[in-house]
C-alpha cells in the first residue's frame, strides 16, 4: 500500500538524482579544464615576469647616479617641507566618480622631489590631473618644455577607498589633492630606469 511517507521518499530520491545530474553536467570536460588551467598559468607567468622586470629595473635605478641624486633632492625637499601626517582613514566619497585601479600623472623631472615630499597638489585650476593610461600621461610629460619627465603611478582605487574625491574633466580624472602614500615611487624609478636604458 502506497503511503505519504513513500511519496516523500520518492520526491527526495528524484531530487537527489536531479541534483547529481546537474552537478555532473556542470563539470567541464577535461579539454576545457586543461584550457582554463593553461590560461591561468599564462596570466600568472605574465604577472610574475612583470614583477621580475620591475625589480630588475628598480635595481638598475638604485645603482645609478640617478638614484643618488634622487635621494639628495628628496632629503633637501623634506628638510624644507613640514612632515606630512598619514592620510586620514575615510570612506569613499559618495559624490566621487569611481576611478580605475591605477591612474598616471606625467610631469617634469624637477617636480619629483616636491611631489615625493608633499603629494600631488592641485595646480591647474585647483586640480591635479591624471590619465587613465600610461601613454597619455607620457605625452603630457614629454610636452613639459622638452625637459626630462617622470610619470607617477597613482593607487587611485586605494585613494578613493580612503576618501579622496575624484571628478572627470574631459578624458582626465582630477582630484584637489593626492597624498604621497598613494603614489608608487618604486614603480616610477623602475620606469625611469627602463626608459633611460632603452634610450642608451
């Protein structure tokens, strides 16, 4: 005799069988799994290679006169500038546009030490301008009267998460001030070493 308990048992068995079929069908075939693994390994290799290249370039920068001059300039600038407190711990400003992970700021070489000591201060209409990509920032740096230039990489998302407010001005992101702790100076030195090596 068929009972309600048997109905429940049958529904449970059918449910388990269906869940098993769905799980089995969602497992990618070995070829697809192998392709995913290859893509993941390739992406990791690219990231590792970029880190190695940047480390080597930084070592080159540190063993050149450029590094010695940079240290002397920064020490002189820090002696003139009052010590900066760390950036305030804040939350994202709801009126800010959300920037990408990194932004780039090209400027003349002569501004390097002061930016290291004081951060990026708004100069053009009260705003510090930054580009989404390296090439645009490089073009801006090259146009600084034909003088040597540097490109800062800004940890824009980190700055945004700590309360820095960004706006859009045409194709550029702008902020009234970016604390030096949001600027990647190691990346900058590696970039300079790379460009000087290429030029040589």
